[in-house]
């Protein structure tokens, strides 16, 4: 980090560090309206934001620039954050809880009063790349402008044309974001930007293929994958903005109560080990033969990635599969290899024979999980995810796994896979000890390598999940 950035951001850093613990505590005391709203860019676990508006999809335009802008807006998943449940698309008003308070998304329709209709193209580009609104106030990085700074001029123009001419104006001004002091001082973002905002569009790596560079451009830029899948510092900035900034990039992070999985090679099974066609299939449908999307990824697939071209998804796959890959280094066992070996694993044989007395986790599994996920943990193709070799099951952080058991989730509904198959919640019937024992069992069976889960870990996640009603 340059001295200019270090000293330029020191004032903001001091304030953030001194008040950080207090701000995190405020998260538990958020207003009731915010607490009942989605904690992320999701309208719900099973209904995409665009569908929740009840509005018909706009007819395609004959303007190729506008249509390219529509495509790019989908790549950026703009609708998920800028649409409140049941409200018109892009009209804003979605409350998003952060460690620093609740941020409400803005109206980005071409309405001249409530939205961005009065923006010039230069002002639009400045907002997306530098986080500065038309009137000069600083935007909070819940709007991922550090990622959007990578967008090139041609694509920025197309986005502007789309939002100016391809979106229905909405005369709805969302409530203003009102963070607690000192975070209400937007001038702090000047220092934050000195530390975390790298200006300049994406620069191609001449040593890489055109496909790889296209994937990097999408992942680092409009896709802003790192904003969820990269851990953040105490000041809220990602620890690595791209693959050149270190191995923290796309190494996994807890966000909105879910653990966003690593998207790079690690010592455990991850998406980067999947065959390229499976990554494409997952991003198009939200499911593969061995896993499925859940949590905030449901909206990402429904509102964004299912609409991308196969060519672009292949480019994303090529880029992700290169991250963390080291020639000659021993590779972690692939999900496919563990699934293939699972039917003959001793755990599978014991479950089939019923010889699991005294193993509390195995007994909970037999009574609650075995019917769908099977004794060998292989599940059912594109219906019930395999547990053997599953990256969620093997993750170092079990947050998502615990939350899935407690609260359940539903797969995305996409054009190629329209059935939003759901996993029911078990929080109402299983104690913290039960959940801990069954997850510890699954994380150590069929070749999986996950650490044991404790009842205390389950209790912490349960506290963040709205209690489910007993059916």
C-alpha cells in the first residue's frame, strides 16, 4: 500500500477503529422495519426480485446499445439491490443491514426527481466508478463502485443508455439512509476511498487468453463476486480486490448470515475444482448433479447469471478455475471423486445395515436426512444435493451448513430449471446438540474433511435466524 493511501486514509481509519465495536452492537438494535427486511440483496429465498414486482418484463428494444446495456445490468445484478419486495423494478427502498447500520438502496430509474433521470452520462459514470452522486455526496460501498470502476467506457455508455431509455420511471423516493454517528459523516468515504478504491478500467493480462480476460473482467467488475466471496477488513473493505492483490481474493467470507464459499482452489473441495461445464450449469440453473444454490445466491442466479451467455459463463469458469491453481501441488480430492467412492464407504455400509447404535449424529441423520440424501450421501441428481464432497459440507466455516439445517432454503427457479425445490427447516424439531452432532457426522463421513460442529456454534446461528413456526 502506498504512503499516499496510508496517510490519506488515516483519519477515517482512526474513527472507524474507535467506533467499530459500538457500530457492530447497533446491528442488534436495528429498527423493526429493517430487521424484518432482507438482510442482503435478496427479496426472499425463493422469489426473485424481478418477479416479486409483479411487472411484466419490458419488450426488447431495436437499439443494440440499449439491449447490450440491459444485458450488462443483468450481469451486475442491479435489480436485486435496487428493488424492494413487491415494488417496481429499480425503484430502490431495499434495506440492507451492515455492521455499520442499515443502508437503504436508491431509486435508479430515469425519474428526474426520485431517480437518476437528471444525471448526465459523465455523472452516471462517476457514481458507478467513484461512488459520488450527482449532487456531490459520497455513496457508501454497499453500492460496489470499487468493482464497477473496472467497467470500460463502451459498457458504461450502454448501461447509461439502458437506465435512461430502457427502464420505466418510478416516482418513488426511498427513505434516506441514516447511519449512526460517526458513519453518518459521508466525508469519511474520502479516506476510505484512498485506501480501497483503485481507479481505472480493467486492464487485460497479455499473458492470458481472451477468454480468461473476459472472465476476469466480469468477475472483478460488474459481477462484483469479490464483494461477497472475499473477506473484509475492520474498515469494511475487501482484503484483496483481484487475483493480483493476494490469495484472500475470493477465498470465502461470512456475509448476511451465510458463508459465501471460496471460488478459488484451496485445500478443500471448491467450485474451482468442478468441470467447466458444471460451473456453467450451476450459474445457469442454480443446481448441478451434486449441489445447489442457496441463500443470496438464489437471487444472483435468478436475476443475473441465468441471463448471461454460455460464452460469458465459460469465460467466468476459465477464470475461476485458474485462481489458486499451482502446478505440481497436491490437489484436494474433487467432489466427483468423493461422490463416486461414497457408496462403498464404511459409513454408507453402516447406515444401510443399521449398525450405528451409540452414534448420535448418525441416528439423527437416519431419522431426518437419509431419505433424501441417502445412506451414501450422494443425494439425487439435480434434486437433493450430494453431501459427499460438497463444498458447503467441507467448508472451514460451517455457518451456511448450520443455517440450512435450521432455516432451510429453496433452489432458484430459472428458465432451464423452473422448479424451486426446497429443503425444509429443521430448527423447530432439532436441538442445538442434535444439529451439531448430525453436521459433525456429515462433515466427517464419505471422505469429507470438515471439522466438528459445536452446539455453541449452532446457538449463535440460531440467534440470527427468524424462528420457524412448528407445522
